[in-house]
C-alpha cells in the first residue's frame, strides 16, 4: 500500500488507521489515543516504528510541540485493554474491577493505608494554619497552597497505582511517588482543575459539581500520556465524560452514603467514641474509596475506544 510522505498510518488497539495528516496524529498523541510506543508508518520508512521514535525529529523541530517536551512513556506499566465506549453497565465495571484485583488485594490495602497516612500528614501540617484562618486571610491561603502542593502529586500517584491494578498489573509501590517525580505537571494540573471547579462554583453549586465530574479523568489521562499539558488533560477529560457523568455519579453514590452513614451510626446510635475503633473505620473508609478508584480506572478504560471509533480500519501498508 502506498502513501504520501506527509500521511501516516498508526496501530491503535491492534487496528490500523489512516491515512491521516501529521497534525492529526500529533493531536492523537496529545490526547493519549496514540501512545509513544504505538507503531506508526508512512511512505519512505522501511518498517513500523514507535511514535515516540518516528516523530522525535518533528517534535524537536517544533511541529506540534508541547511545553512538556513531546511524547513520554506512559506512567502506567500496561497499555489500555480497550473497552466499549462507555456501553458497559456499572455492574460489569464492578465485576471487572474485582477480577483485576484477584491476587492484588493486599497491595490495594497497603496502598490505601499509605494514602491515608499521607493525607493525614498533610492535614496535620495545614491544621495550625487553618486554626488562625478566621482572623487572617493570609494564613488560609498559606494552608490552601501547602495542600495544593502535596495533593496533586499524591493524586497522580494513587491514580497511576489504581490504573495499573485495573489493568491486571502487580504494581510497585514506587508508583505512589510518581507525582513527586513530576511535580510541575501534577501540581499544575491540580491547581488548574481546582481553579476551574471553584469558578464554576461561583455560579451555582450544581455547575460546580458537574465540573468536578467532567474533570474526574484528568489524572488518568496524564498517567497514560504525561506529555499532556494540564489544560489539554482537563479538556480531554471533559470531552470523554460528556454523556457519562451520571454513570460515574452512580458509581460513587453507594460509597458516599456508606462513608457518611457509618460515623452517624457509630456516634449517635451505637454511642461508640473509641479512638482505635474510629481509626479502624477511617482506614476501612479509605480502603473502600481505593477500591472505588480501581472501579473508576475500569470505567476510564471502558470509555477510551470512543476516541477512535469513527476512524476507518484499513489493510497493512
């Protein structure tokens, strides 16, 4: 099969797509549809090459270059298995999450405990600042700044870990530190995402909640493609979540109810105020939400094929 020197062919989920213009291919790389390890080909090349290798010169020359220096290897040590464009039921997503966690529940428990400890440390660090925030507005901003500096890296780390579990990988706990290895990307993403949600909150509470769900996949997209800028990841998340926010809300709903009901039952019904028991319940709550993170990861992978569903499949060049 012949093609012009400016037109590319690429393999996505073992299917070939093309011919496409170079700008389109670079756009797919930025969106995470084509990864740096995805094979690409165009006329004049002797064989298929990884996109990160074949497009290295173009990116270095500034063609479609990003501030984050072009394609980088995904943070997750496993490719997306593909999905249905969001057609799977919530029950199916839970079932796939349970299946993916077979043999990995222990790692999820340890990751949940480490995540809980990290968030508690952040809370303790910020507490002295918050206690004086009623009288000094500057201390409130200081506490918020400290929280943002740490929250972004923590979220990118736990997202990468959960996404690896969802894809059947036995991940290293070092993945939890992923966000701290990319501080500018993780902090910038959380800062921009929080700013957008707050701006929507200024209108009404409902638009703010809708924005929160629209941006829910931001860190998953970065985990698959750290070449994305924060703004590009937020925009891609918004596009992927269009028409699917309600499903993610229903995934969250039972766990919201459970985690809010347990403290009420313990304190007001059972009158149990034992600190050790409250600590256990807190860890249990963190574990439940870590499991929801794996379900959310399965949900994310189930949405991905919709990005290339309209591209025709062609024969090998």
